[in-house]
């Protein structure tokens, strides 16, 4: 997702490639391991980092992408990640390509469907598993339509605020503040907040 040039025409399918340092900020802060599902993988930016940074092997990561062209691009990568073309929100049983069910779901979801991605991911991930979403910080703002994913009992366990605004276009930085928001299936406590600069996380 991105808020860059908000007055301009948005990228098709809300596709904005996630910068490598943003993925590193999550992987350095959160204990993750496979199997991992990336349900909006685009052309594979997050998949690449998961494998190259040693979070999991190629056999333990699966990407799902709704756009056929981007799915082909991700599937033709040199990292060995498996990719299927489909709509994660329409009941695609993509975890059947992983054994067992995913221990973690990680993605930068389309902004307009972010809450739906959180809900669906919490259904898919193993009990005790993590759902990690790169979201605008204002996702936490008041909204009765998504209290089930940010309010009490939602499973939201951690918010890692990015001190630096990312650039999703290779040009200027985004117009909004971002954070990795992490849900743990079955978590009943409050969320812990930390701030991350590149390579450093402070609680």
C-alpha cells in the first residue's frame, strides 16, 4: 500500500513494492520461522527477503498473488519460492500447499482490503501463529468497522513503528507513517509498541 502522490492515479491493484529495509526491520525484531504465507506477494519483494535473510527455506514459504502478470514474475524468481495465482480473500485454500499450516502470514496488503486480510490471515495461521501486516499507523484510529482487529481481544500483540517513512516508488518517501502490526492467534493481552530505525528497535 502507499499514500504517495495521493492525488494521482493509484497503481493497479494497489501494488507497491515493499523496500528491503522495511522487511529487515520486521525480521530483526520478531522471531519468525516457516512455514510462512505471503498472501499478496506482488512480484516477490517480501519472499526474496524471507529466503535471502534466512528466515525460512524456499520450501517453507508460499506466495499468493491475484494479478497473473505479477504472479508469473514472482514465480520466475531465482530464490525458489513457490507462488500461486489466486484471490486470498475468496476462500483460496492456499495453506494446502504448505505442511503444516503457516506459522506466520506476512504481507503488505492492499490498503482498502487491509482489515479483510487481517481477518482471513487469522483464520489461516496456526494457533499461536503470527500475522504481520505493514500498515499505515492510522489503521489504529477509531473505526467501528475494524474494532474486531484493533480493539480488545483482537489478538493485536505488537506494533513496530517505522521511524523513517518508506518509499514505495523509488522516488520520494511516502506521505504517511507506517508500522508493522503483529497479531498472534489466541493472544489476549495488550499490544506492545516499539520504534524501529533501520537496524535498531527500541521499546
